C-alpha cells in the first residue's frame, strides 16, 4: 500500500509493536504506519492474510478467545520478550434484522468477547512487563457507537465499546504512575473495505449511485461537518502519535475521530 503521509523512518526504531486485527482496514493502515517508521511489528487475524509484508510477524489467532490471546502472548513473550506498544484494534459485530430484542445472550457474550475481553486479556499479558520497564503505550480502538447508540441489534456493540472506554480509563490510572500510558481512539465513519462494501450494498438495494449511498450513511450519523468520510490512515496517524514520546503527557483520553459528527461529548 502507498502511505499518504510523510513519516520519519526511525520514529519507532527497535520498538516492539503489536496491532491486533491488522490485515485489513484501519488495522492494516496502522501496521504499515509502524512498519515504515522502523518498528518491529506483529499482527493477528483469524485467517492467513494475502500480501502481508515479509517483515511483519503474523500470528494466526482468534483474539476473542482465551486460547487465542494466550497464543499471541506466549509467542511474543518468547520471541520478543514483551511489547513496547500494544494496539487493541480487533472489534466488530454481526448485525441482525430487528431491534435490540433480537440479540440473544450468546450474541451479547460473543460481542463482548470480541470488543472488550480480548483487549483485557492482552493487556493483562503485556502490561506487567511494561510496568517493570517503566515505559510503554496501550491504545484501545473503540467507536463513536458508544456515544451514538441505536436501539437495534448494534446496541450490544455500542455497549461493549462503552465498557471498553470505562475499562481503558480505569486502567490508565493504574499504569500512568509507572510510566505506561493508556488511551483510546473512537473512530466514526472510516471508509475501510468493509465500509465500502456497505456503501455498495446500499447503492445496489436502493438503485442509487455510490456517492448517494455514502451520503445515506453519513446522514444516519446526523451528518459529518467536514463533508467526507475518514481514511484508515488518519486513524493510523493518531495511533502513532499516541504511541510516540510526543504524546508523553496524554493519558486516559478517548479521542473521538469522526469529522465532527458527534455534536457533544
């Protein structure tokens, strides 16, 4: 991929970085951002990726399960001795037709496993090493859904991201006195390949151009004042900044990256 922003090639030289779910979308942009700035970069996914750079360490694992997080933690602890930067990017949900009532107990548990508990387990695995060294950064990737929830089947997803925000804030208070910063990014409508698929589905189902379908989604969010969707690389840039020493005084913050869609926070 061609990265659209200027990057200092030594910014993360020799830093050990893990980005979960880094084979597509925002995660892939984050992996590339750290890779081209000198980091030793690892990523995870449930299936083997196509076209991943040779210098990226790939670990096949399902982060939503204890076994999956153990696989990642054990390998990186054994081969790298720990991490300097952990980006908990894995997240998502399956949607159903209907309101909140169609979401079963099993659905709720699965959604919380993906969006909250995977991050909790990886933090537990790597934070102690960061604290012992007196440095490190943990970044949780959330969603504006926790500020803009809908009363449909996505409500469980919104609730899981709200829980992630509370957890992230609490963890930051424990970690900060020992030199480790914990922050969160809550993206809005970022045009990933998944979002492009949604746009194409709306265009096909409503027999409208893709630009009009994109506007349909933007209007669902109440509009985006900057007038466009976000880029995965824009999320990657904020992630890299929060992981860098330039953000040394930033701790316990949830950055909403949505082009101004959320009117109040």
